[in-house]
C-alpha cells in the first residue's frame, strides 16, 4: 500500500489525524524519556547553586559589618587622638 491508495481509501483528514497522533506520541515519549531526567538534574544543580549564593551573601554581609566596625573604631581612635594632642588652654 502506498500513500496515494491510503489517501483514496480513508481520506486526507483521517490520514492527517493519524499522523498528528503519531507526532504527539513521539513528542510525549521524547519528553518523558529524555527531557524529564535532565530537568531533574538541572533542578538539583540549581538548588545547590542557590544555596551557595545564599552562603556567599551571608558571608558578604558579615564582612561588611566587620569592615564597618573597623572603620568606626579607627574614626573613634582618630577623634580620641585629636583630643589628647590638642593643647590645653588656660582660662
């Protein structure tokens, strides 16, 4: 049976519906067999990367607070040093 006799016997719409059904089955089987496992792996990697980003963000916040504390101590030390070195005036 060639394609012309099938079209003559069943009609083009029926043949097109069968071809479309096969295409849908092919796409569905490809997605379930090939794509879902890879998406699962990618999801796992994405979760791990998000956790690492959160840890790095926490580290950056801690470092900023430490740097701000050091800057604050240096400013206080500078102010205290200026007060000690300033000459006392007699009144």
